[in-house]
C-alpha cells in the first residue's frame, strides 16, 4: 500500500496541523498496520501540544486511542491476523524485558508511551503498531468500536488508578475530577467493592453525568461544599481510605492528601503541567502512601472481557462523533467541554 493520508501532526509547542502524511509500512517483523476505524482525542494530547510532555517528539502524528482493522502483519507476529478487528493499547511493550515481566509496561525498555508521542499515532487513517501481539487486543464480534475505543488509554488508566488505590470492600474512595478519566476511574473502582465512591468536580453537569450512570454514590462540587467536611461526615471523621487524583487542577494535589485518612493511599493519575508542592511537614504523622504513574496498561484482555460481560460500559462517554475531516473542531469542543462534550469519537476520513 502506498500513497498519503490525512493526519494531526505536532510541530512543536502550540502548533498542531492537519496535513497529508505518507501511509505507514511494516518496518519490523513484529509490526502490524491497522486501518483506523475509530479514534479519539485524549487530554494528554493537549499536554503534548502545550509542550509539557518531555518525551514527545516533534513531527509526530498525535493520538493513542483507536480501534480498527488489521491490514498487514510482519513475519514474527503470531496472534494478530490481517482482517481482524482490534483495539489498540496506548503502551508499546516488548513483553520480555524485566519491567514487562512485572507488568510495568509503561517502563518497557523498548517502549512505553510511544504511539502519538514518540512514534506516529492514530489521529489519521493507518497506524504502524510495533509489538503488535502485545499492543493489539482482538475485539469480540458482539462489540462495536464504540464499546472498545476507551480500551486504549482512559479505561486502563482508570483501572490502573483504582488498582494503585488498593481499594477494599467497604472502603470510601474519593475521585477528584469527573472528566472522562475520572469516570473510567470510578467505574473501575466499583469492581473492587467500595461502599462509597465520592465524585468531585466543579462542573455540576459532569457530576450529574457520573451519578446518572451509576459510577459514583455521592457528588461534591468543591466550589459549593466543604469537601473535607463531607468526607469526614461519611467516614466517622477519619477521611477517605483512598483518594484518586484525576483532575490535575491547580490545588487538587493538595486536596488529595488532605481528604485522605491517616494511613490512606493517594493515587495520582493526573498529568501535571507544573511542579507540585509536597509539604511533608504539614502531613507529618499522617503516614500516607503516595503512588504515581503513567498507565501500566497490561490488563487489556481482562478489561475487554469485562466490557463483553457488561461489567464495564464506556459507551456513554462518547458524546460527540465526527469524521477525521472535522477533528480540529473536535479538539476545540473536547478541550473547552463545549456542548456537554465528554469524549469525541472520530470516524474515518470522508473523501
Ligand atoms: N496517568 C496516565 O497514564 C493518564 C492517562 C490518561 C490521562 N491522564 C491524565 O488524567 C487527567 C484527566 O484526564 P481527563 O481526560 O479526564 O481530563 P479533563 O480535563 O476532561 O477532566 C479533569 C476534570 O477535573 C475537574 N477539576 C478541575 N478542578 C478541579 C478541582 N479543584 N476539584 C475537582 N475536580 C476538578 C475538571 O472540571 C474536569 O472535569 C489528565 O491530566 C490526563 O492527562 C493520565
Ligand atoms: Zn490518553
Ligand atoms: Zn519490555
């Protein structure tokens, strides 16, 4: 296959362009080429555009959330076959290095967050996926692209945040931020059996949306209520057993450790654009555990089964659908939460 395709390309801080790029080809025997059937835009794409992701490379096609059809595979690809419908993983990983063997795929010595960051991603028409047997999950016939598009990044990220939080049955969990990743965090947290999930966001309609979908039990708008007082009221004055920070706001790191109970866990999934302050003297004796991370997306097979079994449903997050032709408009409404936008699904380019 040869020719060109349309793509969103990062040309340096503040400079995204929708332009023509060559269609990719197999470069390594473990590669696959996937024709994009549906893609999306992640808040992390804005962090790249804003120059806040040091590992990002200029001239790269953005996008790391997609599903599509395999059109070619290299000789060493064993599981994935041309013609299959697949959901991609944000992480590129070899599966063989020390980090991969522990499940720490974000730190794979040959990969990590590569797609749409260091190598060309999916806000285009075709993608080269390295280590295709690890980076792609076959989609069961019963599921549509809309059901699995979040499996690339925001669902594993939410699951990762919930896993780091070590939630136990009966716990009270605070989730800071009810954006798309906040929502996948809440639905993943449910799998671990907490008694109460508290969603926090200054945008009332995002709180209502999370509550309506059954992802949280209590909602708090921090501009209208005293969050610490609400959480203490729910926990006999102790504070939250765990707090998952998926807002990345000006003061949300501080809120996270303040609302956690002594000996609680603070799970940090938000990607900050600025340094945060860790005033250890103010939390002395609180004995908190902080965990941070870029997603170790190593459970995508399990998450696919949970979607198939109806235990996880990310479909309501798609509030807008548009062809690749309109993706720059998609960036605008997604970034500014216009028209109730939570997540944008991008369908193939229309010629
Ligand atoms: N760790 C990872 O691997 C990983 C993966 C994907 C996304 N992320 C990051 O997760 C974060 C969330 O992503 P998203 O797409 O949901 O972003 P988003 O901007 O849509 O959502 C953030 C939410 O936080 C809310 N918020 C702002 N100030 C707040 C406050 N003071 N208290 C509570 N909520 C507040 C906002 O109103 C918004 O709804 C981003 O920083 C993104 O880059 C990390
Ligand atoms: Zn992402
Ligand atoms: Zn590896």
